């Protein structure tokens, strides 16, 4: 142990009295104490910066607004209380000068103290990007916000509830202020009756016939938001029946709150003074499609001729598309009544084809008749598109490193909005190890690959299939690719791939993807002596690495609750069925190409083919308090069963546990199978033997706001992987009903998320709470020394689930 002293002098803040502090630090060999000393130094530096005076730059009549607080009291049983409180927060909440975690008002310090002398240079850049002018009390105007909040709480039915404002002045000369809104909830008024008062128009009869499906129900809280949703619902019904000029604002609500017992009698009526057109039903007379050009020289060009196809008039400047490809996407039909749904579906379909820069539809009234002419205007994308993407990425296996991808594509290669894309990518990766300065060379890897993809915006099948959804574009997907991976010190592997399949959506909530055929060919091209010794020691792992074909198909289904509507409960479910080897095995059996009495696997072109069935389900549930605060959960279960021509799953198809996307308190691929613990003879950090055919994993995460665009998280992860059959080289790895619960690994921790506009930077610190194998006679790490020093730091992009 060695002690030393150091002095910190405050020279950061101009105009403040210089002071100095003597600190005695103790440098020890324990990592946790070193980390504690580092945190103390950082905290001291933050204290120094936060001590800097920013209010001295304010004018005499200006006050710095620092924070908004909310106090919610009153009855606890309020329907949709989190959403109602959040509605108030949207009005009263203010983004103050506190955007950087642990650095209070650092952006204001930069704005005040780092003002540049010129119009360019590093200082100018820092001031422009990270500096933020002071948020002043007079700009926030809490009194006006209070009035709006009172109006908003009344719109939610809490007419006799109240909100009060208190301002707390503090700091030197009271130049700082924070606001606190005291919300006092009382029970909301509820609907007793809801009635539509009809007249003698056709519009009234349609509305009256749809009232059985009204959103507004007796007993619900009075809420203006529901009335707006009801008007939109009725407007959609009317416009789908041809009433093009009807407007939701033509519906008027009257509320009688005098009946007592906090009840409301609500009536709805069509306004008296509305345009005459709103009562008329309109039909489509003609539909024209005009494909324009994005070239400046052809911007105002007029096509010389046009064609009639599917009763549509099609004209184009440069004829980039086959007319049939465009006309068949139009849901609107000449002679039929106008439909808002058909209108929106046509636009959504055209935009979903990925071939147009813009798409719009205009309607013109034909003189004084009840007919409309529709004009669809399309501006195509430039046919050749190139892209270059460079990033520093992290993966679920805890590998990180720089990578780049360059691609060139034709957006309309066969004049049917088909996209042909050729890409080349490569990267260097290493597996991160917290608390270690060195990186093991064997964990480093180099990877390079190329892929040619063809995306066709329709089904390509030998028979006709009717697309039931006119809202979403089905896609036929095909690709071929080659990839080589070199794990320094251990092996090199080549992977050749060819895929063909389909992807489509039936509704906003349901997505499907079918890979009708997927062919993978894996081959180890080079192995080290050290790696070969490892494979001899673990024969099942060696079998999973053998040269082989993986020929099969897969089916994926995704269900998620409506992502466009604000709901408290959200669900997501993604089952994936992966099959391989069944068709070729059937052909071999029928053709007598496989000896049923042989223990050797049948081969295709000199290499065995894998045969297995694999089913994985990823279920997620989130409880939404508001847009920034939620509880997110995930449960993942999977099983892969090799049979007939395979005794184990291919290594690339096996399950692994741990890592920044799974159980974050353990390194990727470092858990399991079962309570198996790698021997000391395995090279450190290889993790090639810790995989399995069964996986169970559960995650719980509470996400909450810290500062502007910065969020925190508390999480607990649990799970493991297991083998289907006993493996003498990995004792304790087989899944057994009476022991698998005792082999669950558990980790917990906290995280930081920085929400940049296009992605989220995530930092998690996890501590293993329970290991699947015993350490000093116990699975629980709290009963072993070094508990708090056994942490894992994970850096990643995006949320884990």
C-alpha cells in the first residue's frame, strides 16, 4: 500500500475566489478501490464545474429556470392515471439547462464561458453544438402553463380538480427558480347516457346505424380525447361510403353536467350550417396516373402519348415502368364510390414499393355533378443508388469493432420496381473484457463478405395468389452471398449462402416471413494445433464444426400490438420455425441413396447435410407508464432437435447465453450448458464449448428518464442453455426437469441510455447474482468473496429488447 497527496486548485471559473484542497489518496492493488478513487476524482471535478457561476451573465430582470416538479395527490383509483398525468407533464414540463448526465448545467457553462472569438474552429464548434442559452423564467411562463393544465385536466373529466403553482427562488440574489405544480385529483365525471340526435338526412341514418360500435360507453370517464376519436371513427365510415367532403368538425357534442352525482348526459348532432357537398355521395369518374421525372430538364415536360389499362389512363415522361406494375396497385376504381380507405391504401402501397421519391393523389370535382376525377402523380427515385456505411458496432456475442459496407443498387432493374443490390462489407472485431487492459489475440476476428440481393415488390409464384391486403406491399426476396471469417489463433471458416423466400404483412399488427429455401455451406479452411486439440477433447463440439450443408426452410411470424396507438400494455411475439434436411433426406430415402444400416451420415457433394427442427419463441411485454417510463420484459424459449442424419446441431445454429443482448452480468457464450464449468485446460476465453440445443431466458428492465435524452435502467436477467443428450466431455450439461431450475444463472445491474436522434447508445453494468455452478459450495455470489468486484460492463447500440 502506497499513500500520496495531491492538490486540486480551482482555476476553471473566472471571477471566483481561488481555493485549494489537499486530498490524501490511497493507491491499493484492489480494482474496486481504484475504481472508487476514480469515481471520487470525477465527482470532485463535477463539483468544481457545477460551482461555476452562470447567473452573473443574466440581466437584472432575468431569472434562470432550473427545474419543474410535479406533486400528484388525491384519489388513487383513477382510470388511465399514468396517461393523464403524462398529458399534464407535456404541458408543464420544460427542457432546462440540464442535458448532460452528472454535469448539471454543463451546456450553460459552455455557452457562457466558451464563447468563440471567430466564426470557425474547434471552440466555435463546441459552443454551437454543446452550448445552450439559459432557459429563463419569463420564457417558460409557468402561469400560462398552469392555465393550460387546468383546461387539460377539465378535458379529462376532472372538472372540480385543481392545480396550484409554487415558485421556489434560490441562489445568490434569488436568480434561480424552480416550479412545482401541485395536482389535486378528484373523481372524474362519467357518462350516464350518450345519444345521437338524428335528422332526416342520409348522413344521419348512416351515423345512427353505427352507434352500436361507439367508443363512448356509459360509465366511462368523460374525456375530450374520446370524443375526438369518435368523430374520426364516424368520419371514416362516411368517407368510405362516398361522402368525400364530410369533415369530422361537422359533428358537435353537447354535455349536460347538471344531472348530479358527477354524471354527464352527452349528445351528438350534425351541425346545421355545413356545406351542401357534405351531404352528397361522390363517385370516381376517371383516374389518371402520371409518372414524372426528377430531372430538372424534364421537370415541366408533357408526355406525347398515354395508354389505357385497367380502366386507368397511364402516362409517363421516360417510361421507366411497365404500366401494369403501377395500375394494379390502385385500389380506387372508376365508377365506384369514393373511399378514404382505398385512397390511403393506394398511397401506402405506392410508397411501400420503394421506387418513388414522392406519391400524391388529387381530386377534382366534375362541374356540379357528384363525380370526382383523381390524378395520381409519381416521382421515381434515381435508378442507381449507392451507399457507404461505416460504424463501430457491438454484437450480441460481445464482439465489437469497426466495420464498413459499400453497396450499389438499381431501384428498377426490370422496370417493375425491382431492386437489385450488390454489397461488400468487412470488419475487424474483438471481444471486450472489462477490467482487463489486454485483449486475448485468439478472440480477435476478421470478416469479409459479399452479397447480391433481389427484392421484388410482389409475389413471384408459379400460380396466382390473390393479395388480400391492398394496404401493404408483399415482397419476394432472393440472395446469394459468400463470407469468410478468420478467428485469429484458432480457425478460418467460409460460409456460402443462397436464399429465396417471401415477406408480407396482413395487418398493421401481423408480419410474416417465409424462407422457402435456404442453403448454407460451411467449411473450416484452416485450423490451428491448439484448436484441433480442443476439438479432440470435445467430440460433440467437433461434430458441430464439421463441413456440412444446411438445406432447409424457415417460417417467422411477428405479432405486435398496434404500435401507432398509445396504450399502457404492449405485446410482441415472434415464433420462428427452422427446418433443415427433411426434403433431401426424403429424396435420399426414396431413391435408395442412403444406407439405413449405416452409422455414417449421408452426404451431398461429398459433405454431410444437417437435419434438424428448431423452434424459438421471443415474447415481450411492456407496461407503459408514459413515453419515457416503462417496465419492459422478455421471455425467450427455444429448442433444436437434430435427428436422422445429424447427431448435434450445427455450431452456427446452437443457442448461447450471456452478453449485452441477453444475461448482461455474464460474458457472451460463457454460461452453461447446465451447470457445466469449463476445465482449466481450455484456452481462456474460447467459449466454444458453452452452447446447447435448449435455451430459456427471462429479462426484466425498468426504464426511466434521467435528463434530457438520457435515460436510466434497472434490470434483472436470468437463464441458461442445455444439451438434449449427455455429453461426457461436458458433465452436467443435459436438460433435466428436476434440476434445470437449480442451474439458472441470474444477473442484475443498472444501465444508461443516451437517445441520439437516429440510435440509442447503451451502457450496462451487471453483477452476477447467481451462477449455474457452485463456487466455494454455493451458487449465490453474495456468499463468496469479491462479489462487488465481479461486474461486467457492456457497451452496445440500441435497446436489448
